[in-house]
C-alpha cells in the first residue's frame, strides 16, 4: 500500500507543477487554492508512504516520478520541446525510480 501512496504523492507533485504553470498564466484565488490543495495532498500521501518506505528511497522516487511527469505534462499541454535526448534522459529518470523499487 505504501508504494501506491507514493505514486499518488507523485501525481500530487505532477499536478502541482501543472497548476503552478496555470496560476502563472492567470493569477486567480481559485487557482492558488487548487495549487496549494494539490501540493498538500501530495505531501500527505508522501508522509503515508514514508511510514514504510525508507526516506531516501521515497524521496528519490517521488521527485523522479514527479520530474518525469512534469516533463511529460509540459510536452503534452504546454508545447515544450521534445527530442530524442530529452526522451532518453526522461527514461533514465524513470529507470532510476524503477531500480529503487526493485532493489531498495
């Protein structure tokens, strides 16, 4: 169950960054509240995951999946550039997170 919490926490990180971008485009109170709520939810689920998963592993997986997800969201929704080098390093981030799960 802890790994599920960690994945949910990573989605909090991904959508939190997404809402930062939306907030920067149009600064409204509802967007700011949504931004704070999403990040708070992510931290909550990270804290649940860290009850079982060691801190170093949990944090590395959380930030790695969050970073990979943020890159993907940027490409899909904000027209950020994509190329083979960028995709290679994105796969390395994901591979590192999977490696920590398999060998941690």
